[in-house]
C-alpha cells in the first residue's frame, strides 16, 4: 500500500441481472488513501456494488476506469489491479492453520517456496502493525466466528491491496472487536489503500470513515462524512423505501407460546420477554453470544441457568425450529433427506421403508417455494444461502410452531431475502411465533412487531416498532 493519487471510477454504469435493473447509470469515484463506508437498506444493492467493483459482475452499459484508463475488471485479473474483495463467506480454509491461510492465494503465487519460519516472522510484525492478535498455530476451523472474520480481514490486508472491498464483517463482533478492525482499516487507508466497507451497523463507523456512499432507488451518491453526525442522522439516511416493501400481514396475536423470566446469561441480567402466536420479535445485539445461548436453552441444546423458561400450554405442544448461524446441513445425505430427516413419518411408505418418490416431491415443493436454485445435488457444494434455505425447509416440513433464527438473512442475496420475508409473513399468519436475533437493526425494525435491544451488553430494552422510529432505536444501540 503506497500513497498516491490512484482512483477507481465508475462512469454511467447500469447493471441488469435476471431481467432486473439493479443500477441505473451510476457514477462513483474511489480514491486511494480514503475510507468509504457503503450504507443502504437491506436489499439496496451494497453487495452487488462491491461485486461490480471487484469484477465479479460486469457492467451492462457504461465503463470502469482505473487511473484514467478504461479497463475490464474480472475476478481473474482483479488482483493484478490491486483489488481485493472480502465477503461474508470469509474465504477461510478451515482445514488449514491460520498461518497456512495467509500463504494461500496471492502469497503462494508470489513465493515459489513456502518458508514457514520466514512467513511467521513477517506475520508477527504485520499483525503488530495493524493491532491484531491471531494464534497462527491454531486451525482456522477451531477459531471463533469473530476470529475467523479478523483472520479474513488480516489476510486481505497482508496482500497490500490498493482497493480493499469488505462486505459487512461486523456481524458477530463485539464493540471492542469492531473498534480494533476499524482502526486497522483506518490505518490501511492512511497508508494509501482505498477501503470500501459495506455496513448496516453504523456504530463506530462515523469516526472512522472519510466518505459515505449511499445507495437508494438504484442510485449511488457519495457524501463527505462529518464528525458531528449522530446515529440519528445516519438512521434518517438509511430509511429507504426498500424496507417498506417487506411484507407484513395484519397481526392477530393468538395464545401465548413462550415466556422467559428473570433470566441471566453472562453479563446480560434480568432478561424477560414473552412470545405469542403470530408475533415476530427481534433481538438486536451486535455481539449476540448471550442471545445465542438463550436460543440454545430454549431449544433444549443447553442446560438453562438462572431464570425460568415456560412453554404454553406445555412443552409437549411446542415444536421448535432452530436455525443457528452455523448451518446443520448433513453433507453425507441427499438434499431431499436433509429436508425430511426431522419428520420421517410424512414420507414413510411402510414402518421401516421411506417413500423416495414422495420425499423427492416434498423437496421439489420446498425448493420452488424457497428459491433453492442450484445445479448441484451435493450438499457440500451448495452456497451458504442455499444451505440456509435447506435448514428452513426442514423446519417447515416439521410443522414447527416456534422458530428461533440466528442472523437468518446474513448469507442471502436481495431476491432470496424477499422470499424469506414472504415466508416469515406466512408463518406469522399461520400463528407461528418467531424470534430473530440479528445485528441488522434496519431489517429488524421493519420486519418485527417488537424489538429487544441489548445495551452495553448488560441491559435489555423492549420497543414496540409501531410506537417508535428507526432514529429513536439508533440512539438505543
């Protein structure tokens, strides 16, 4: 990363995919040495824009210029232009150590021989430089989710890019971890790198970014970041009509399904809430570790500690569908088997014989309803978004009446999110109770009937979305 006047320009670019206009004649200039935060409502096109800049999507019309010269950026030549894209999938090889992960990719092309001792010394100096602490001996698959995100970002920075494009890494990180990453990105920008960070969680971004890139109604505009902007100011700019398209049928609350009283998990104390039929309740917490533990206790996967969890009329009448952030798709089973495994009675031909034809019919129905679009039949080769849909299909097939969803839209594209919102509206209309944990406050506000917001990791506050505004919620984060 060297300081200079390099810039990446998008000139009059339109992008059409699957007969849908995603961008219309947008213009954008990314200057090296600046930190940009890319903001927009869920589904506005943040990921799409980053993929366009990274060469994963080609413009339908318009041109892209690098340092004044027109160029065609592709996924194959992006590295040559100094462009690195760091997405939500993290790009980490879980079967390798953290040290070996740094060697994979650009480093392996630059160095024919792999000198582990030399690389370790370089990495120690580099990690000290950006303020990260990563156990290089640990297998990447054994790292916590937040550690894998940091490893992914450190790996991207280690390649010394001119343009670093990052897609919403904040999910699962604490405020302290966020601050550490923001500092590293700000340092990279000071060294001449252009950093573009897509985000829906503006906390901490205000004091880090030089510019905001706002996406709304297929248009893109750049705004200088003012240091005295408040979260409410950002919240107003994030209030996009995209969210008003989230389908919500009239709420008809039925009988109570769940009650949590006087619960304490870690630093979070006196957690109390109830859930009725037809309700969608959002739980916002940027770190979410305590929320995840509560979900596991409700689902019976973890022994409950202090407090009381009650089901109505009793546990026997409650069927829980739990969608954890880390998917539970079984790679050794066929896709239809993954869907029907939790309700085999529906596909039994005889007491010990499965009706494979009926199983396939059931899978095809859910694949159509949920938009599971994949040419592969191997679960291990499915995208993360499609794996998430397989888990949801499994819960729907089990006819659950209480759903626990941990960051369910994190890996879904814009069209898949709309499909998911429609499914939630249908479940709510059919009197299912739904709890959603997420760090996307914008999405939760428009999707949920009530919000529970964790403040300072210790205090839980409740808000009725019909009686508050997004700007008010921003003050409470």
